[in-house]
C-alpha cells in the first residue's frame, strides 16, 4: 500500500504456458481486508473565563477534547490478471492483457476499457 504497509495474501493461483504459438497466463490472488492507519486527530480546548472587578482573570472551567479516527481502506479483494500472446508471421506478436479487481464488500458490474467506462458499482475490469 502507498503508506508502506503490506496486504496479506490469503491464497493465489498461477497458470501459464504455450500451445501452438499462443502463450497464455492467468494469475488469481485473494487478499485479506487490511486496515491502514490514516489517523486524524482534533484537539479542542474549551475554557470559561471571567474578568474580575480588579482586572484579574479567573479560569472557572477548562476541558480538552481529543477525537481520533482511523480509516480502513483496503477491503478483502479478489485480483485477476490474464494475458494472451499470439506469434504472427515469424517475427511479430499480437497480445492482450486483462485485469479484474473485485472487493468482497461490493457487488459486480463495473467495466472499464481504454477510453470507455461503464459503471454501475465499484467492480473493476480493464482490457488493453
């Protein structure tokens, strides 16, 4: 994660190979929900003061309130990557790569292609 913390992998699978000029690869990884500490604190001091008739200041009451909030941003997630590459004409290749990310706490139906985005929810698919 960007703050340097790690995300635990629960399980993963990798399959790759080449058949008749077509190479392929598939990677599936399932990660655990990972909290990272973006801690925001606010400290407020409230003081009731009075000014006496002799010009002195009397502090009658003083409270300090501290509020701390930690955000959890990486849900349990299933990650998929696939790749196909076809040899062409002896010296050229044509390939495609696809990515999918599906957080477990969100439903399906988010599709993203280069230049296009079809979105019903937070589910991600990218093909390029």
